[in-house]
C-alpha cells in the first residue's frame, strides 16, 4: 500500500493602495459610466498586471475626474503575476497530475 501524508500552511495578506487611470468604454442610457483600467508594475524580475473594470454614476465623478473605489459598482479586479518568484511557487507538472488523479 502507498501511504502519503502532507502538511502545509499558507498565509497571505494583500493590500492595494494605488491610483489608476481608466478609460470610459460605455455610457449607459441612464448616464452611468462603464470603465476599464490596466496597470502594469515591474519590480526586479516580477511583473504584476492589474485589470480593473466597473461602473459608476456620472454624478460620482469629482471635479478632478476621479472616483472613489467606494463609489464603484460591479467592481472586478484581476491581478496576474509573472516572473521568477511566481514560477518558483507554482506546483510542478508531476504534482499537478498527482493532485488531479488523487484529489484530497
């Protein structure tokens, strides 16, 4: 018989504070704005790409053309990471196949 026991712990805390410039991709008949923004940050051998989509009322746009995140509806934030650190923390293909064949 084959017995295997694995223990693992992972802890993660993310905090994002940034300003990002978006472009309006649609104006709804009721005046609501739909926007999209992409920001890429490179640090050492690591690249983080943030894609933000959402909408807001035209009234929520301040005189300096900014909108607070608390005023954004249907907010979607996708962050993808590439680089050596990301590659080092990904499971190898053998572990991936084993997990697929024999899930916990």
